[in-house]
C-alpha cells in the first residue's frame, strides 16, 4: 500500500496525464531524470528499511553527541561534527553504490580479493606504524 502511494506521488509530481500517457511536468522528455526517479523508487523498494533506519539513527545520535561535546567546551572546534556529517553522507552514497553491485558476480573473483587482502595485511607488517599502547604484551 505504501509503495503504491510513493509511486503515485512521483507520478503526480511529474504531471503524468493518464489519458494521453504523456508527461506535462518537469520531465517531459522522458530522459535521464525520469530514469533516475524510476531507479530511486526501485531502490527504496528493495532497501532494508530497518537496517537503514538504525544506521541513520546511530549517525544522528553521534552527531548530537559530538555537537554537545563541542558546545560544552571539550572540543576546540566543530570540525568533528562536520567530519561526522560528511562521513554519514559518504557512507550512504557508498551503501547505495555497493547495493547495486551483483555480489554473485563478484564472488567469482574471490581469489583476486584474497590475494589483494593478504598483500595489504603483509604490507602492514613491514610499513605499518605502531601506535603507543597497541602492542600486545604477553607475560
């Protein structure tokens, strides 16, 4: 019911005429914007709304906490808040891009992914930076 309502609202926004089956709104040429809106609605239909909602709630909560820390004087600048906002936006964009990738097609290249990952793990042993307090002490 809700999905049909969203599609109906987009059709109303575009100015779609049912009798003539033409657009009289912003997207009269049937071009890229129309295709983008169609794909956006399709993406919203396929998205795990609970997961995306929980991620957005956590991101909003972290922004509120960072802003509170800044306002109370524990941070000298609001840079952390802006970094969190930009990181959230980039995270959403990356999530959208990754969700469009066919994971079954990528699974065929698991050997390359394994080699790539192992290579970078080995590089960290030789060129990595040791952070104070990160050394595991046995004893």
